[in-house]
């Protein structure tokens, strides 16, 4: 099995593993090593042929392999490059690589509006995180930005093409999860855009997953738009027995009080949906009584949502409820350590 070293951390991986997957394996092995994992805006492990579009995952290969130790002449997309035995990769330890990633971020933000204060994706937007971690203070772009009017693509999905970074994830969802894809990327170069055939509605049992995989606020849930900032909601894991055999019925309910504001798939530590859910679970089951609530959702991303120690507070509440009045309950810090 080939051995690869990323930011001075070594791992042995199965043949055919990409650099990005190897980095994630290191991150899963030890949380303290997560810095070796490059950001990924278009790769999605459960969608075949995703990756290779956005270039945010670029890394520097300073040694190609034991057999041929020459460095690769330019940064490579880690989601599309397979590891070789003895390969040495730099993600955060190379200043020129970080500079190149800053350039990629600047390109992604050329047309993307900074409308985070009114965007439903704010707080869980991968481009917001990328801009924060790798962006420049300002843009050098002086030309007119391209803009589009938001359009409805079906009853439940709104497309804000102005925010789209053309990562193709929604196209892969449509191709691989739904029957009869009716949307895709039309035109080429700087006039490329996501479009449906003559604004045809995207209506399919699994079309809502396009919203979950969109890394920015280009595809939003019309049933949730402007309902609340996500950080004011309380996400809980819940499940139901879904009649659709392809749907696991395992979701996250985003609650305000007892009101279900939205239903989404469960995302893992890399921001990817663990299992895709059907539109009935997502759009039609907006009442807690439809669901068995399991408990507070563990938010593994360093986003604004987890900034207020939501999970800890929920655990504290549950403990307070369970404990008899005279029994002292531990401080949140102590509970979190348990
Ligand atoms: S709409 Fe979203 S998921 Fe689709 S290509 Fe644009 S950014 Fe990617
Ligand atoms: S995640 Fe690799 S190119 Fe987009």
C-alpha cells in the first residue's frame, strides 16, 4: 500500500486513493491533524465524477514518489490526483500554495455577490468559510459583474445564478439521483450558467438534495427562505419510516420553538450529506409529530452555528430536565468533557 506524507503527517492508504481522500483519512484518524485537509468546493464523495472544477483543493507535491522524487511543476487538484508511494504533499506548510489558493478564492468571488446578510446560506456557506480563511481583503476586479434575476425552478427550489460558482454538484445529483435530468450547465467560459430546459420545473423525488449539495446560496429551499438565520434555529437529529425505499428517513430538523422551519440531510465533518433524503421527508413533513427526535445535532463544522456551544446548551437543558430539583447538575464545560 502506498505511503504518502501530507504536511509532515504520514499515512498508508489503499492503492488508487486520491490526495484529498488520504488527507481526510488523516483528519479522521486524529482531529488534531485536520489542518492537512484541503478545502473542497466541488468534490463530493458520494457523487461519482465530482471534483476537478473549482481548484480550491490544490496542493503542492514537493516529491512525486520514491521512484521519481521530482516535484510536480505546478499545484495539482488533490481531489483528482492519486497518491504514489513516497509522495510528499504540502497543504498548509507551503506559503506559495496558500498564495495560489488565495488567487483561486479571488477568482471564485469575482462574480459572487457579498450579500451574506440576506443570503439563506449564511452561516453554513463553504465559500464564506473559504473567503474567511483564504480570501483577500478586497477584489482587484474592475469590470461589471454578471448578474441574473433569481428564478423558480419548481415549487420548492429557487435558483440565484448570481451566487453560483459552477461546481456542478447539483448537476451530478440530477444525473445520478433523479430520473430524467432537466437542468445542467449551458454555454461555456464566462457565460456558463446553470439552467433548466426553458425554465422547466425540477420535479423529482430527490431534487431537493441539490439544495444540500450546493456549497453556496445559489440553490435555496423556498419553504425556508427568509424564515430565520440558521444560527437562531435548533438543529436536532430525527428519523421516520419513509415509504420511499431509496430514502433513509434520517434527517436534521431545524426548529424554532416546536416549529419545524426546514428539514435537511445530515452532513458529516466534511460538510457532505451522509445519506440523501426524498422530497416528501424534506418538504412535506414539517411537523415534529411526523418525526422521532433523537437529540441535538452534532455540528462538526467551525461555522458560526456552532459558535454558541449549542450542543452543550442542549445537553445541559436535557440534564436539568432529567435531574430532580435538589440535584446539582454539572457546568456545561464538565458535561461537554463527558
Ligand atoms: S447551483 Fe450550486 S450546486 Fe449547482 S453548480 Fe451552482 S454552486 Fe454548484
Ligand atoms: S474540490 Fe478539487 S477541484 Fe474542486
